[in-house]
C-alpha cells in the first residue's frame, strides 16, 4: 500500500471520528435545551425564566448544525479527491449506509483493510 493510501485511510478514520463527535455534540446540546425546559416547567417557573440562556443554546445548535453541514460537505469533497487520485480510503468495509447523491449512480466500492 502506498503512502497516499495510508494517508487516505488515516483521513477517513479521522473524518468518521469528527462526524460522530459533531453528532454527539449536537445531541448533547439538544438534551441540554430539553432539560432546561423540563426543569423550568417542573419548578413551575414562568416561560421567561432562562429564556436568554435557552436562546444561547439555540444559537449553539445552529452553529453545530453549520459545522455538521461543513463536515458532510468535506466528506463529499474528500471522496472526490480520493477517487480522482486513485486513493483507496474506505475503512474496514461498509459500516454506515451512505445516500447516493442525486444525479449519480452507485459505483463499485473499494475496501482497504487496515
């Protein structure tokens, strides 16, 4: 295996780690917002209590969503770079179902076993 293939595998692993980290951060922030609302209601506090903090959470969610969109876009870009340079960067076989982009057709999958 050449250096570019090793690099491709390392990048693919880091990309997957990054995608999962962004998803986890989004999920945690969603839970925090929900817990804030549930706590306020359980304490019989007015809706205005904590509103500024809830707005901050919503702003954070938007920022994390923007990061997720960028990560997904980078994934597509890296796939195109890899295919353009003949780099096999698929991890140890398909572990996640991927959508087929509109206007494209499925291609044969190359698998690199690390």
